[in-house]
């Protein structure tokens, strides 16, 4: 390397530390994570032929994930039909459209979760064993490749598209718990709230992905959505594997000062040698672990219900087309990300100054992030018939919910950084089932009688769910490092035999 190149590299290192690069790529990674996940929900509107006959007799929201058994076998008309469509910009796009009915459309949207649930817990544990950088990076890399071939799979057959979507969920399911082991070795404890706010960049990704993909479809057709998001995902993967390393000790470009600062701040809370086994008995009997699992499950149940069912409520009850309101479509997501970042910086500041302990900080922000939406859902019971109030209430509820990053979301790194991936994998597995349950609940309550009275029951349930989640964490949660975070290594048979043999040799 020439002297000029070395000076240029030093200037780059002075501008961005290795942790700042990690933060930036993690934020972009979660933005893309959401884009790879929801691109089909945007494109499928243009993929399906208009005026396709639906075989449903009730609320289509019920078909989201759980009531679509047998729809693969009913794909009698799943072969695509080429049509010369004209986009909103007047551009003729010759592409294939598919005569899928409502069952088939919702089935292909819901099958993503089949694979997603399977890799939550294994992904977290694998990241603890081989490193979060590999698991997070490869999950995004393979998900990007699967996204690129999604149009081809759709053209081949309806079943092939389902296979690709299940595989996509399988890959992306491992990404969320994998980032916790990355934080355990790279981020000092007093900065972890700020780092975990990068996970909420998925909300920022939603705010950006929806309008961009909508514009692409209007100009280039639905296939362009998958090509763009897949290509950007591949580019991100190259950057991730180039600039991010498993530990500070293995990073070739890290400065001695930054490495020393990280390693001294982390100390012995994260083992340099990864524990070879999980102390399942102690982990599963820990109230602190169950505080995270139960709180996350209830919290995400409420969040999924609001996000997934809000368009239905606004359309069916208030006759307000929320999807056409671009500002409101993005405002809740933007607000949630802003709150996530702001609350995380405030939480870490309070901990660093000693104003609040880690336990008090986690409980305070968790309570704010969950009780506030709970009270707003109560207000929705009485004010929900007014469209302006509904928009304001739902926006504020999502905005406040962003504070979970300063609350329970990164709490696994406080209590057991060596097993934070396993803990979050368990919590996210439960929350994934919450997505199914929320869809079923709203469908069951509004299927025969989609009146505002029935929706009031939904809002009461959401209020109770949010507040119960906060109560659970206040009672069971803690920010103290658990004793089982550093379990003793199990001795091998050879080591035991050698130790037993030593006294005999000494006696001789």
C-alpha cells in the first residue's frame, strides 16, 4: 500500500470509528430486512389480475395467516397471464399477472412466517457459537438472493413462489436474534440502548420502502421491486463482510485506543471464549428471562394488531382509505424510529450519569412505551368513530412504542450478554405467534358483525395487553447481570481421568 493510500485510510478511520461503521451498517441492515420482507405485500397488488373472483365469504383479514389450509390445492388458476398493462405514468409494461383469488393471495403472504418462526431460537444460539456477524450477514445475503429470484419463481408456479417465501422467512428469522451477540462483544454496556435502536430502523425502512416501491411499480412493473431490493441487499452484504468483524481483537483496521476502550468497558460480562452450552435449567427458571419473553410477546401482539388491522378498521368502519394517504402511511413508522433513537440516547445518558440504575432505566422506559399505547387504546374506545382522532391516537401509540429500545428490548444484554441471542430468539418466537393470534382475534370478533362495537372490544383487549406487559416487566424485570451468564465449562472425560490420576503418580 502506498503512503498516499495509507494516509487516505487513516483519514477514513479518523472520520468513522469501527463502532460507528458497525452502527451504520446495522441500521441499514434492518432497513433492508424490512424491505426484503414486505416487498411482496406492495407488489402483489399489481401481480394479481384485477377483478379476480374471490372465494371468501367474510372478512379477508382472517385469511392473513391461519385460515388458509388447502389453498395450495385450490390453485386451479395459478398460471400467469401475460397482459399489456399501462402504468400510472402512461408507460406500457408487458408483464405477467396471476388470477389468484383472495385465499391464494393471503396464503402466499402468510407463508413467510412458516420459515420465520423456525429459525428465531436456532439463529440466536448459532450466533452465540460462531458469531453474530456471520449469522446476520449470511441471513441477509441469502435473503437478498431469494428476493432476486422471486419473479422467476412466480412465473414458474404458485407453489414455487410459496417455497421461495418460506425460505426467505427461514433466512430472515435468524437475523433479529443474531444482532444481540454482535452487541455483546462490540458495544460497551452503557452504549447498548443506542445500538439497539438500530433495530427500529426497520420502521424507517417501512417509511422509505413503501413509496419507493409504489413508484417503481408505476414506472417499471411489479418485478422491479424485487430486483431493486435484492440488488441493494447484495451490495449491503458485500459491505457488511468487508467492514465488519466478529470481535474488536480480529478487526485489522481498529485503533489500539478503540479496542482497549471496548474491551475494558465490557470486561468479563461477555466471555472471550464462547460458552459451549446453555445452562437451560437456570435460564428457564430465571424471572428476568421470562420478563423479557412475556413482555416482548404481549408488546408485539399489540403492535402487530395495530399495524395489520388499522387499514381494515379505517376502511370498513370510518370509510377512510388510509393506503392513499401517503403521509399517514409513513408518519407512524418515522415517529417510532425517532422515539427509539431519542429514548435510547436519553436512557444511556441517565445510566452513565448515575441518575438511574440499569434496572430503573429499563423499567421506566418499558412502562412509558407500553402504558402510553394502552391508555391511548382506551381513548380509542370512546373517540374511535372520528377519523381525525383515530389517526392521531394510532400515530401517538406507535410513536410511544418506539421507546421499547431503551426498555426491555436490549435487556438480554444486561442480564446475560453471553446468551442474549438465545433469550431474544425465544422472545421473538413467541411474538411471531402473536402475529398469527392477532389476525385470528380480529377476524373472529368482526367476521359476522364488523361494527364499531366489535372493534371497541379489540381496543379494550389491546389496552389490557399493553398494560399487562408493562406490569409483568415492572414485577419481574431487572438490569442486573445474572450469575449463570458465565457457566463453568464442562470437563471432558480425558481431563477428568488425568486429574484423577495425578495423586497416584505423586504417591509413587
